[in-house]
C-alpha cells in the first residue's frame, strides 16, 4: 500500500518520516520523496495518528488523486534539479508524462489549476533556488553551475536568474543576507 505525503522535499524529510513510521511500528517497504510504501493497510486510528505526527513536522497526508498527482510532479522536478547530477535524456514534459503514465497536457492543466503556476515556471523556480544554493557554497563557477543545471549557456542562466530574482547572479553573490527559499515554499 502506498501512502502519499506532501512536503517531503529532501533526504532529511525522508529520515523524519521514516522515524515517525518506526515509532509507530509501521513497517516500510520503500520510501522516496512524497511516498511511502507499507506492507499492510492502516486502520482509521493509525491513519489519524500518522496524520497528526506528520503535521507536527510540517508534512501532510494526501488523500485525493489530484493532490497526489501534483505532489508527484513537484517531487519529480525537485529530484531532477536538486539531487540528480546527470543530464535528462528526454525533455521534461516527456519525463513527467512517462513517469505518471498520463498525457502531459492534462497533467500541465491540472498542475496549473491547482498551483496557480505552470510546471515550467515551477521548474525554473527550483532551478533558481539551486543556483542560489550553489552560489552561496562558492565552490563552482557560474559556467560550471550552468553546465550542471543543463542551461544552454551562462547567459541563459544569468538572464533567467535576473528575470526571476530581479538581480544578477553576481549581485546575489555580493548580498550579505542571501535570501533563499525553502523548497516546499516554492
């Protein structure tokens, strides 16, 4: 049985959710961003307690199909942008449609109606946050960051960064209180 959980956006989130399941003595078969697979179904009391435990840490159980689908799209994009270092071998729309086994235009419409932003703009927002993170670490040059995030050029990254944030990557690096957003807040 799969349980879908909103706001799981990183490895620490997976660990926190795993700890809740362990404390409740619910055996996990697998866990990944946004979903946990368990061997046996939960009764209503367990489900309610799990929901409360998750809410206390900022997570949320997802029950309806639309929420599960939108959360899966978000998690696919987060995984691609923040955790996968290899170049995507197909375009984003084909990747999402293939993973969810649904028509991309229907998924795109559903996402836009639910989130008030297109999948493309959500992906751009995630990439810009990743750029900010890498700029703060100051370990890679802007051209290395552009390459790592699959931008066609440094100019393309810089233009998208400025369009999104209002400042250039260089200006961002010079800011004292660098402002990043939490992934689940995008």
